[in-house]
């Protein structure tokens, strides 16, 4: 009886051991603490700043010379700024203004006719131009001059600086750096090109003056047409 009870107890213990291989008390393993991985992404932004130095642009209205071909039939905005001998005392000997025909079959040109027996005649035709400061420009025009005076010539000034002239009796030193055009003395007008260059002052304006000059007596005529100023 005692032996049977012991076997039953051992058998029960055996089956309990099979059900719990680690013994009656199984220790629960603690899970390792969770690890939080924080990834920091650093974005480097390179800002490129381009500084561009620009010069303020200038856009002078065109044409720079207004009514340069005189096709309006009027003189404005040109002005007669000087007449020697003065008008109207000698108006019967000296005529000036818009007449026909002009250059290359155009309708009008500016014409000066001198019949005055004088030792010196001068007529100045002027216009104030709007230009870009400190910019180089080219002047061009068509002109003719007829008569018996060997000293008849045309001079072109910008801001009182001589930039172009037809031949005259002036010295070579006075003609330096000036475009000279062969003078043609003929009973009929022979149109000739006249040109020169200038650099505008910082003011943004330029005073253009065309002077018609005779230094020896009478019967002289000049014509002027197609006056233009363009960037050089």
C-alpha cells in the first residue's frame, strides 16, 4: 500500500515535470527595453547670390535730329542763331529758309543765298539734341555750296567743338581730326556728303550748329539736307 502510494506520487510528479520542463515555477524573462533610434538629417542649402552690376540704359528718342530732312516744309525745331551782317538791314542781299528741291529729289532743303558785297558773311543754323551722356555719335549730312568765293565753306560744331567742315583757307592745325569734304563750286548744286564724330557731354544734351561762311564778296549759295546723328 505504501509503495503504491509512492508510485502514484512519483507518476504525478513526472507528468507535472513534463508539463513544465523548467520546473513548477517558470521565470518570465524580461524583454529588453525598446531602443528608439533617432536619425537626424541635416540638409545643407547653399544659396548662391549673384550680384550683377549694370549701367543704367539710355534710350534717346529717334531720330535724334528732328526734321533733319526739312520735309515738314518748316524750319522748327531748327533755329537761326546768328546772322552776319544782321537781318533785316541786309535782307535784300541775304535770303535763307526752306526751299525746293532737296537732296536726291526730295522736296525741301535749307538754303542760304548771299548776294551781299561784304568781307564776311555767316549764317548759323542750330538745334539742341537729346542724347545719351558720354556716348560717341556720328554726324552726317548732305550739302552743296556754289559761287565764286574761294573761302566759301561749311562748319559743323557740337557744343562749340568743331567736328566737320568743308575745305577753306584755314591752317592745317585748325583742321586736325576733322572730316574734310572736297568743295565743289558749280553753277548747279552738286550735293556732297559731310560727316564727323563727337562724344556727348555728361549733361545728356548736345548743341548742334551748322555754320555757312563766306569771306569774300558776293554770289554764294549753300544747301543743307538729310542731317542725321546716330550712335557711332
